[in-house]
């Protein structure tokens, strides 16, 4: 297929914009604690040697996408000990979290900006045998230059909203060209598959959401033991991955619950820990006593809200509590990954706005391990029900665990399909 004019124009503009973007990005990386020696990775300069043998490159946008592929990489690595892996992403947070969780024979680099010169430097050094792009992280020059090396490409966990699909269809020729570069397209829902088929892309096949096989989040076992002992006689619940506008709903529900359970503890986990000061002010405004994880606050008996504003400890809070309210679902964010608390065996409460995980919640609800609540009062009522009826809470937790267990067979199927599509077996 002839390269569309829009793609050619983009390639020229990207070469001009990339140096300017680099100058804007580096101060932010410095503020976020990234070693300056790694800054040049954003211009395609490698800061680690390429391993010998075959190399499979995974590219993801940010934290959620990066973490979703770790178990798949682990599984593929176990099946083929001669295969090595490279993960690229664009955010400091993803780099910091991945540094603690990389599987064997896997390393991380910051993704090069999407100029042809940066991409070519990156590809010349790493020489990937195949490349996998996760969800919607599609950069035209990155796709074109990688495919030009002869490396086959796969797109995993693709999801296109109805609104995005309308935009894609306005530029149908460009969309078809870029997506036709993929040998394999794995979508996370039938709606996305249909949108891609409408564009003429027959290689799109519906599969399960990749995040369903992510497994339980890691946590410090010693810390869990200490906190479990500390809270042995106290009722507690977790509100996780909250966004602006949601903390007010959660705190109002908690205030209602405190009238019946004076010693109840809320562990509040904002989606972005850097919002800690903002969330602290919201707690103070309600005169609820609090302690803050990032400043060393402890779970004393008088603490009503524990602000867990640290990075990489969400798995600890899921393992600690049987009741988890998952944010991103009371404001139009689109929801967050319900598989993570399910793998921890927690009963999951959520709001009505979860379009990004509509398929996952439909299946979760079929198992009976998740409960949708419309607002703060409904949330308070549901937490009250579970706290006052331990047998119902245990049943909900059992159903949640069964939902998570049902996802485990996905890794075998996806690993085999991906390996065959990319010529790795």
C-alpha cells in the first residue's frame, strides 16, 4: 500500500518537533528522580547493551499497559529460555515500577520520541526480532521503521471507543495503512474488532483483556503480617485508584459509616500519589483524623483515614482488606482494572462509569463478586451490609477469587498465538 500523504507529512513534522519535545521532557524526568544518564534514551540512544540471541520488544504507553504484560513475558520466557525481552514506555512512573518487577532476561528503556532519526538509532542498536505494541500506543514512524527492518509486528489488547472509531474512519486510508503493518491484532472486546473490520482489517481477533491475566499485585509479606496484626480487631475498607471528585464521595460515605462504626478505618489510595497534599486537605475539611503513608504515619487506634499516597503498594492494600472500592468509576474516567483486587480475593465495589472495562465487569458480575453502587450513599449502605454480615462478605470474596481463577488459562493461549504470529516458534 502506498504511504498516505498524511503519514509522510507527519514524518517530516515529527523530525522538527522531536528536539523541542526532548527539551521539554528532560526537566520533568529530572524532577521525577530519573538518572540524567537515561535522558538520551528518549532520542534513541541506548544505555544498556543488547543481549545475545533473539529479542522480543514490547512497547507500552504507561504504568497500566506496562504492568499488564509482565506475566505474559514471564510465561513466554519460561517456555523459551533462549528468548530475551525489552520493554519501552514513556513515563517515569512506569520506569520506576518496572525496575522492581522485571522478569528474568528483561530490561527497560524509555521509548524514543517518534522521529525517524531517533527510531532508527534505537532499532540499529536493539535489532528486535519482533515487536509487540500494547493497547493504543501507535506512533507512525515507530511502526513504519520497525516494519522496514523486517521485524513482524503485533498489537495486543487493542481497544477503540465509538468516538475514536468515528475519528479513525474520517481518515480511513491512513488508519488502514498503519494498522495493516501488524501481522496480528488482538482486541479486548468485540466492539473494537467490529470497528477494525469496518476499516477492512480482517486480522483483528477478539480475545480477553490482557489485564485479566496480570495476576495478584506484589506486596511486602512482612509488612502485610504487621498490618494484619495491627488491624486484627478493627473493621477496615479500601478505596483505591481514586480521581479528583471521587475522594469527596468516598469520604462522605466514610463519614456516614463512622456514625455506626466509630473505629472503622478507611485506607484511601489515590490513583496519582502526587495528589497527596490535595487529598489530605479534603480529609482535614471533614475533621476526620488521618495519617499519611508517604510521611511515615502509622495506623494508630485513633486514625480514621490512612492516606496511602505511595507508589507500588496497591497490592499490599488489596491483600489487607476484604472490601475494596475501585475508583475511576464515579467520574468519567472509564474505570480501572478489576482483576487486581479480584486476584487478592477482595469483594469489589465500583461506581457506574466503567466503559473501559465494561466487558470485564459484565463477566465479574456474572460470577457475583462485584457490586455496582450508584453514589456515595449507596456505597455507604453496601459497605455497611458487608461489615454487618460477614457470611455475605465471605461469599462475595469467594466469588471474586473464582472470577480471577477463571482467567488463568489465557496466558497459554495468548503466548502460543503470539509466538506463532511473530515467527518465534
